[in-house]
């Protein structure tokens, strides 16, 4: 009888121990095409701490984290729910498909800017993608910043530039033919190619690597009317609305090739544009970049 009671107690203790083990469970929302922001909702029970493995080399210890997948792929997401020395793991498969557009992520200390490269400017698109894949832009600076105008980068000399060094003359050793498209104009967030002036570059060929991103300022209707008359341009209703509401630099239209635009991260553009600069418009604190093609 005593032996039976002992076995019963052991069985009950084992059952209670099993019942006290954590249960790992989660769901997720979002995530179809890269880049994709996915919200994970933790539904675990009897757990005190958590370890997430998102399957792309990144991890988190938050209870219900949000994670940004930059690349497409079939990821195995793991959640480890823990209490004391007990742990349980739950896995889900997460499929992120490639983007339907040509996209590049520009990472800075202020955050990310997601840029779409236009198919209508194939020479610039192809060249920019090639340089990004080569790591050409990584660690380069936004070496010229003018608030209310634009931020400029892509000078290879900026990678190891000394404080106060003047920049803006470096490049990969080649230029690209201009690709002017009427539908692509210098509204806020537009990505365009820098170049040498008309006196030495009458064909308006683009720099092989230097680029700028437009910030600009909102314009008035009379200002746009005057620019249309001076440059023999007729803006569409949509283009005028963007120039009037969000701003841009329309005086550069048909002068410099626009080959992309920011589709996420205009706030990052504004933060970089607001940095303090020296007399040569170089930020007093270096603002460096890292780029990745979204595939």
C-alpha cells in the first residue's frame, strides 16, 4: 500500500511538472514581398523569457517583436519560450517573395531609405545596381548636404576622407549618357545623377557614381508657371500637385537625369538634410551609407 502511494505521488508530481512547462506558440502578420515588415504575436503560455530566431541571421528577446526582412527567401522562424530551466521551441515557415520593382535599400545611422530605380532609365538602373552589388557605395559619405535642396553622395574619395577635406570630384572613371524622361521630374525624394557642368559636359552626361536625393521646398503656382515658360516644360496635374504640396527642385528638370525615388524613408532624408555642415556643405559629423539590392 505504501509503495502504491509513493508511485501515485511520483505520477502526480510528474504530471504537475509537465503541466508547468512553458508552451511556445506565435502568429505573424504582414510579409509578402521583400522588403517586408512582419509583426510577430507571442501566444506562449507559462513562459517568462523568450528568444526569437528570424531565420535571416537576426535575433530578438522581445516578447512580440517586429522584424524587417530585406531579402526574399523561405525562412524558418523559431521561438524559444523559457521558464527557469524549462524551455519549448515553436517553428513556423515564412515565405518572402522577391519584389516586383527594382529596389535598393540605403542604410544610414538615421534609418533606412528604400529607393525604387526606374525601368525608364535602363542605363542608370543597370549601372547603379552593378555598383551596389560590388559594394562600391558602402562606407561612402553623403558629402554635400544643403537643407531645402538635396543630399549628395557617391564620391569614392569620401570613404577615407580626412576631416575638412573637400569632396565631390571623385568617381569610377566613366560617365553615363543622359536619360531624360518627361514623366520623371525632381519632386521631393527623387534620386538623380550628379554631373559636371555644361561648359565641359554639353551632352549632360551623368557621373558614373555620384548621385543626389532631392529635398527641395514647396513651390507656388506662379513659380511653376514661370519655370514652365522658361524651360518649355508642361507639367502634368499630378506633377504640379506634388511640387506645390511636397516640393522639389523643378529648375533641375531636363538638366540632370532622374532615375529613381524614395518610396520609404522621406523622414530619413529630412534628418540628413538637417545636419550641421561646414562652409563646403560637408556634414560636420560624417553621414555614411550602406546599400543593398532587394531581391
